[in-house]
């Protein structure tokens, strides 16, 4: 997963670099799309939303990318 994680993190960083200062941040849907591509479903978005809201201390872009990929892998292994 290292190469996959590296590529996802690079895409997420490019997305973050394109965000204007003073905005409220990245949308969850844009983060998921940057990490896994446009073919994700509503269930993944719900899981990512819950995970991000539950984390009160904040997360780095690396942690967000790893978390999204981990959630996606977990879903596929349990389906």
C-alpha cells in the first residue's frame, strides 16, 4: 500500500495547495475523490465524514489519505 498511499497523499496535497486562504478548507467529497478517485459511493463518504468529525485533534494530510484508503480497504474486505 506504500506506493498507493504515496500517490494518494500527493494528489491530496495538490488539492490542498489549490485551496484559497481564508476558505473553510477542503470538502470531504473532494478529499475522497483525490485519494480514491471519482468512483466512490455514499457509504464511504459517510464513514470518512464520521471519522473526521470524531477526531478532535485534527489530522495531517498523510493521516487523512491513509485513513480513507484504510476505510476503503476495510469495506472491500468485509463485503
